[in-house]
C-alpha cells in the first residue's frame, strides 16, 4: 500500500515540518505540490491572512499495532504546535478492541473470547464507546489547536470525499456518526480529546471489517455488573464495500487525504488544486523511538494492565449460582451460592460470599470463608482464579477432607471463574 500512496504525490517535500527531529528523516516522506496561490474564506474564526498561513499535512502511520498508533496519536497531541500546521493522521490496526477512557472492559467486550482469539484490548485517551478494529477499518485523526476544533467540519470532509470519489451519499446524525443515507446504518463512529492548547478528533470508517469477529469481540457481558462507567450504545453497522464494491482501503486513504488538503482550514470552501499546491502533502511516518523520542515509554504505558484494566471506574459484580442437589445436605432444597465483588482500579477491594446452609461444610468456607476473602487485593483477572485454586489446594493438603468437600471447593472455584469472565 505504501507504493500506491506514494504514487499520488509529485515531488519530495522540501518544506520544514513543525518539529526538528522529523525533518532529519524528510527523505522518507511522501511528496506534495509546490506553488503560491492562496485560499480566501469568509470564516468567522480566522481572517484570510491567518488561514493562508496554516499549512496541512497528511501523515500515514506505517504501524498496524494498536498500542504504537495510540502512542503516536498521544505523542503528537502532547508535542506538536498546530498553530500554523493542521495534521490529518491516517492509520489502521491488526484486530483489536478499543474502549473509551472511562469505560469498563469487562462490560464492553468479550474478554474471554479476545484472549482465546489473540485479539488485543486497548484503552484510548479519548472518551466515547468501544469499537472493533481490523485491517478493514480506517482510523482518522484530525489535529488542530483547541480554539479551532470543529468536529462537524471534519466529518464533512469525510462525507465529501466519499461523494467526490464514488458518488456515495451519506449523512451525519445527531450523535455525529456517519451513516448511509436512506438505511441509517453506521459506517463511522467518533470521539475526541480536548486539551490546551491542542485537541484532536478521531473516528473510524468501516471499509471491509469482519463483522462476525466484530460482533463476537463486542459481545457485552452485562450480567450482574453495576457501574457508573460510560457504556456504549450499539448501532447497526455496514461496510462501505457493501454499498459500493469498488471502495477499498488504499483508495479511501487517498480520497480522504486529498479532500483534507483541498479544504480550507476553518470552512468547507473547496480550494481545489491551488490550495493543495500550498500544503505539505502526504507523508509516511515511522512511529519509532528514533523518530519520536519518548514514544516507546508511552506505548508501554498504554499496553500495561494498569492502564487497560486498572483505569476502570469502580464497579460491583454480583452473581448467584444454583447449587447442584448432590452438593447440598438437603437434596430437596433449592439453594444458591451468591458472590459479590467490589472492584476499584481493577483490584478486588472486597468480596462477600453468601453460603447456603446446606453447603456450609465445604472445607475452606467455615466461618469467615478465609480462603475466599484472601482474594482481596488481587487483580480482577485470571490471576485471582489461579490464586484461589492454589489456596484451596493448600487447604486440601493440610486437612483430612472427604471427596464431597473437594467437589464443593471445585464448584466454588468455577463460580468465581464465571464472575471473572
């Protein structure tokens, strides 16, 4: 794809970019036109003179790793000066689920399925809901100063690109998602981060995403979870290739990039090739430590358990499990084992085990159920289950217990596993 993207440019970029370290590697960047016409606009926010000073760049990440691309996005947000240079970042990832900053991964995604399928789960810095990425999904980030942030403007650039290239008519709904006109199915979701002095707005565009994998990955596990975390609102989705089979990822990279370059900074006025000729053009970027000092540390933080799971807002899980008749002293009783966990920063803060009378003789669960309460301070993860199994094995080794009690222990462990999923 790199060769295809490079072919849309005309000559090597000779203009100086906004950060010095990047100019040292300018020979690796794609090219842009060079001329001296200007775009005039009646923008309420900027004068003609100010707008003519703003140059635009389209950066294309050469990484398909979600943590690297999120780190690149964060690096640019924290280190760039966008006063005179607006940047569009285009990127896509290997299969992953990305949740919003204030979301609960156990509520938004099928964690067990993701582990088994070797699909990463990531937490981004912006708000919004959970999304699924794969190589059939284009990610687009618009960087500007906070004072020039305009989400609607950005989305209209995408809709105009789709119409200009393929004649595809789309709408922007009240939630500021892009939908197919007429059938209202969503092709793009959106989120943003507003800071000082910078801001960014990013969105996804579904080109040819595996929708079976998308549904499996985002299968919500809502049973028994109580939380104030932001929850996603599911919407029917559609791939662009389902509407027009000629649309593909490489062409969309090009179409959106050109539309960005030809559109005036703070209006939807089309500057055409004259405006394009003044911009920095398309530039391939290699998100590595050598190009972006400090990026690797940011990537490590974003990939850590403490960020992905530990930043989850406080929540509570309550589940009840019917005790099999063969494990109770009264086979006629309909008894339930009830487990309640309080989770804070991804750590089990408290645990309550309500044991039915007929189940009380299970080893390790007399009195205050010390084996279970020792889960306090453990991560709400498979690690807690491993810890519990080890603790029960230690109890079994030091006592003279009957086979039935071992079955009861196993039942409790399996119940805790269900809560952890």
